[in-house]
């Protein structure tokens, strides 16, 4: 019996010993095997897990991820061997007796090691060393509870966790793609001048894209004198960098989990989730217009940014994709160019912008001289031609990369193509269709009570559901945040944020100074805590669901253009709904027209052009869901240089829903006198309603004949248009241009170029024709005014 017992205990002992060996051989403190799914290290709060993470077939990385409640895709925050994956058989992570933590591939080669050693020999250690995953996600190798030998926070991959610092010795590098975790081409790092930057470091090209390369650090409030160099995200959602870059996530405050990640598209985002079971949502991103990220679209392609679809790459005319499935590889020409200048011609791409690779930078050349400069270079692929800061700029280019197609860029690219070719510029605008139908439907719904309309209404509710899903999804994906670098002209822009009611009450000293009043609500002047003067619009009591309000406000907040009023934030607390805008010292166009002394012809032309640019931005880029629907001089504000900024856009969206619930509201949006005939005849509402109102505003400005907004009917504007048309017709018959002199406001000061005013009137008259299809688009208006502006500059 004793023999049996002792032999059993020996067997048990041997078995236990063998088991122990398999876990950690005697020469190691710890060994984790890829084959045992239970070989993981968990943090004491169970928020994080470290272990082998399967990436592809039989390919593993040693990683740290957020523990998930159920089996689902894991969010990895750190990887030991992102570039060299290990085999699913025989691979181990071992803490060797000498203090080195080693990842071995299939029992053969060590693919990764911490290269650490103990300070004391293990025999002299009071306690055995430990590898611990701390509650913040930091994997730490302790020689002794007081001595840290190595920590994963010191070697980030593409993610920073709250409290983790990115320092001068480390950088965040994006993954190649969403499915390939290996080191990609985008990098967040501290540059030699102590400034935090984003770099595209591709296989062939490399360039800095954030902060925007032509902004000096000092211009955007960055400091170059603090050599401490670190940046971190804290538990509350503050982002703080030693170069004075600070920002805040949109969900400021304690939430369950956050992470800051440089995504494979080159943008840096903060993701949050409030509950363990929830999905991650984006609460901050550094670049809001995806085309400002370099390396997104390859050579010879346009990048077009659309808020709904994100980034789209399109080949230049005459070029085709190298690989249809990967637009980042760029496009190749379908033609051969010869060096002979006679064999080339140029195709103008309005608003096309390619950054970098200029073969020269010429000022004040005419278009033809610039063409010649390009043709002198055999490999010149085209040139950028624009008018900036009172100079014509000419940049011939041999490499077409880092493109951006946006009305914010007010110049054009002239692409070199063979003389004999027939390539033309097609409007690369195909993806908008389904959004348009949704949007129009919204405006349609409550006009009459017929059965047809009720049927339509149900249809619309169904479509609206889809739209809401879109909006929410979209909101989750790309929330508008700090936009320091978004617009070329916007250096002062700061983060978009939520304000509390008490904050705004304090800013406005209890809503005392009223500066405006409109259909949507009353506007007050206020001074924010940071000293900025703001216009605070208190919306009429809205029963809108808060999440919808937030989604839409965030969409509006994303719009950023020098001719649109900047929205700084909002407040949504119960029944209080407020919007916070920048304050315009020079008031509205309406007040300026009334006082009549402040505007001269030059300013008026600029106002007409700027307003058109702002509206073109609203309408194009697939943003047509933000029809303004209420263009009038009261909604065109003037900054200190008398540059116009369109205000109150997007409010139609915030109010429509309300109108439906509250039948006493007027069905028709807009202001009498400025409304297009479509409204009256219940025709589908398109962006052309804004074109119409714009035309009326321009005519009013030129003629000095103000509309009486409270007038009894729409006949006044009709009379204005007829009157101008008649004068023009008579003038044309007599072949004089003195008709312009007859219609212009005689009280306006300053000399004026009659030709320019004639262009303005002509364009305005095109805008107010009854047939909406015959009216030009807003971007066409911009082109017409702009081209004339340039002509007259040449003549001057
Ligand atoms: C994560 O950690 C926090 C703080 O320690 C804790 O409140 C929370 O319950 C943890 N979450 C999970 C899913 O364990
Ligand atoms: C997990 O990831 C795969 C591939 O990216 C995706 O197809 C799948 O929908 C994801 N599953 C969940 C639950 O998110
Ligand atoms: C450890 O040393 C090896 C060989 O010198 C080196 O290739 C590797 O990058 C080092 N590992 C770390 C984490 O520094
Ligand atoms: C570890 O540090 C704590 C406080 O920092 C100290 O009280 C303790 O004596 C240290 N332990 C050892 C073994 O040095
Ligand atoms: C840091 O930023 C603040 C405000 O954002 C600004 O007032 C200050 O001048 C900046 N400091 C430097 C050194 O640029
Ligand atoms: C650099 O920034 C850190 C953090 O704000 C600050 O503590 C430190 O004093 C700064 N150093 C200099 C030289 O300004
Ligand atoms: C361009 O030239 C190459 C070789 O010189 C020729 O193979 C190709 O067909 C030409 N392409 C066109 C579009 O003419
Ligand atoms: C190219 O076009 C220009 C103007 O259109 C013309 O003058 C020139 O002769 C053409 N050259 C060739 C080689 O066709």
C-alpha cells in the first residue's frame, strides 16, 4: 500500500514537474506559448489583456488589447513584433534568467527582445522578477517592486493610451492597412525644432502634412523652444503637447475608455467608448479634410474630400488607375508626351491644387508666359496658376502628388496633354445622387395635405430613417474637432466644443446685448472665458431630440471656409439649444447698405465674390443637404476687412423637423422678396433657390434699391428684376453701356470699373431667371466673377 502510495506520489510529482517545465523551463522565469489560449496576462481591473494575437493564417503577434466581454474583434493597442509575425506552433515569449524578454518564432529564431538585463543577479534578488500588465495597459517588467526594467509604454506602435507619453525618442507609426498591422507610411513625431508633426514617409516620396507645411510654428501658436518634447492624452480627454499644441476631445470628461491612434489613412484620432459593450466612436481627429493628408491618393490623381464618403481618388483626364483596387498607387497616362512644345496643350482644372514638386516659383507671369515656362521643361506635367496676395503665381510641376480638389483653393491647375488628344474635364461628382433625393424629400414634406403627400411623407420618414442612420454613423466616424490646419486661410481656428448653459449665460451677462433676431432665434453678443468675442444664437424652443441636434450641429460645425461664419460650439441642455459663432465687428451687409457710406465698388465686388464662394462651398463637395434657403443681406456678415461671411447656414436643417411638429409655423422657408418662384409653385427645392436669392441680393446692392422685407407680396423683387432687365435691353439696343450708369446706386462712393459692374449685373440677372435650370450654379458664378477679376487685374 505504502509502495503504491509513494509510487503514485512520485508519478504525480514527475507529472507536475513536467507540466511546470512546459510552462517555464528551469532557466526561465516565465514562458507563454502561442499554442495555449490561456497563456495570457490580464490587468487587475481586467481592462487589458496581453498575449498572442492571431492576425492571419498561422501568423501571430505578441500584443496588448482591450479585454472584450464577448468574442469579437479585438482592439490592439500595442504589438511587440508588428513587422515580423511568428508561427502558430512552437512560438513563445520567455523571460530569460538574464533579464531579457524574448519572443521566439517556432523555437528557432528570436524575432524580438527587450535586450534588458538585471541590475542584481537573480540569486541576490529579494523577490523574483515579474511581468505585470498594469491597469492603464502598460506591460511592465519589474526586477523588484521598486525597479522597472522595461515597459511597453516606452515603445508605442500606433496607439497612445491615456497617460502614456510620446517622447523625443519615440513616434507613432500607422499600420499599413486596417488588416495589415505592419509599419505603414504615416508617422506622428517630434521634429528637430521641437514641434509635433505628421509625416508621410512613403516608399518614394515623403513630406510633412501637419501642421500645414506653409504655416510657420509661431503662426499657429506652436512653440519651438521647449525641448522636453512630449505629448499625451489624459483621462479627461485633454491632449497636451510641450510645443503648446493643446486640444480636447468632444466628449470631455471621464469616459470608460479612450485611445489615441494614428490610423492607416494618416489621420490621428481619439476613440472613446462609454460602455464596455459599446463600439468605439471618434471623439477627436487632428485633420478634418482628408485630402490634406499626404500619401492618400497616388500620383496623377485628384483627391476629393466629401464629408459623407470621406476621401475619393480620381484620375486626371487622360490618366487611368495603375491598379483599380488600390487608388493609393495612383494613375498612369494613357498618352505619350513629346518634348516638342508644339505638341502639347493644357486643360484647366478649376480648384485643383497639387502640393510640392515645383520646378520654379514665378510671380506675375501671364497665363501664356506660365505655359511657356512649363513647355520649356520636357517633363513638365502641368502648372498651377493662381492669384494670391495681389500676385499671379505660376508653379510648373514635374510630379503631381498631394492633390486637393476644393473650392477653398481659388486657383486652377493646367494639365499638359497632347495637342491631338480630346480629353475633357468631367465633373467628378457622381456619388451625390442618393443624398440629394433624401434631402429634397425633407423639404417637400408638409406642403399640402393630399393623400399623395401622405404617401410621400411615409416614404420620406423611411428615407429619413436611413438618413439618420447615415448621420449618426457619420458623426461617429468623423466628428468635427479642432481645425487649426483645415483651411488654408484659417490660422486662428480653434476647437469646436460644447458649452454649458451657465457658461454662455455668463458670457452674455445674462443674455443682455441683443445683436440680431431671426426666424431661428435671437442672437446675443458675448465674451467667452478665453477672451474671444462671440455671437450666441439662442434657438427658439426646439423639441428636437438631443442626439439629433448634436449630430446636425456637429455636421454644421465641420463646414469650414473663409466665407462661412465659423461655428465655435454649441450648447444643448434640456430646452436650451444655442449655437456659438465668431462675432463680426462690421455687422451685416444689411446694416452696411442702410448706412450706405461704408461700401465702395471694390468692396461690393469682393462681397459678391466672397459670398458666392461661401455658397459654392456649401453646395458643392456633395454638401447640398445644407441648402441655405435664407440668403439675404442680414445673413451676410462682414469681417474687419469687409470680407463677407455667410451666416445661418444649416439652420434649415435644425428647424425643419420642428416645423412639422408645429403646424402654425410657416411652411415656406426663407424671407419674402428673396425667395425663388419654386417655393410659391411647390416645385422641388434645389440649390438653385440659393442662387436666386443671391442674385436678388447682388441686384439690391448694386442698385441701392432696398427690398422692404415686410412688404405685402413678392412683386417688389419682380419689379426690380424687370426694371434692371429693361434698362439693360434698352442699353443693348443703343449699343451703349451707359445703362449700367443708370441702374447703379448714385450714392456709392469711389470710382468704379463699369465693365466689372456690368459683369456683376449680368451674372445677377442670370441668377434670377424663373427657370431654375437656366440659373448658373454657385461655383459657375464664382468662376464668372473670378475670371473677370483677374482680367481687370491684368489691365490695371
Ligand atoms: C476598467 O477600469 C476602470 C477603472 O479601473 C473600471 O472602473 C472599469 O470597470 C474597468 N472596465 C472593465 C471592463 O473592466
Ligand atoms: C471583424 O473584422 C472583420 C474583418 O475586418 C469584419 O468583417 C467583421 O465584420 C468584424 N466583426 C465585428 C463584430 O466587428
Ligand atoms: C535588441 O537587440 C537586437 C540586436 O541588437 C536589435 O535588433 C533589437 O532591435 C533590440 N531590441 C530592442 C527592443 O531594442
Ligand atoms: C520601495 O519604495 C518604497 C517607497 O518608495 C520604500 O518604502 C521601500 O522601502 C522600497 N523597497 C525597497 C525594497 O527598496
Ligand atoms: C501658447 O498658446 C497660448 C494660447 O493658445 C498663446 O497665448 C501662447 O502665446 C502660446 N505660447 C507660445 C510660446 O507660442
Ligand atoms: C516645457 O513644457 C513643460 C510642460 O509644459 C514645462 O513643464 C517646462 O517648464 C517647459 N520647459 C521650458 C524650457 O519652457
Ligand atoms: C507610348 O510609347 C510606348 C513606347 O514608346 C508605346 O508602347 C505605347 O503604345 C505608346 N502609347 C500611346 C498611347 O501611344
Ligand atoms: C497644336 O495646337 C496649336 C493651337 O491649337 C496649333 O497652333 C499647333 O499647330 C498645333 N500643333 C500640332 C503639332 O498640331
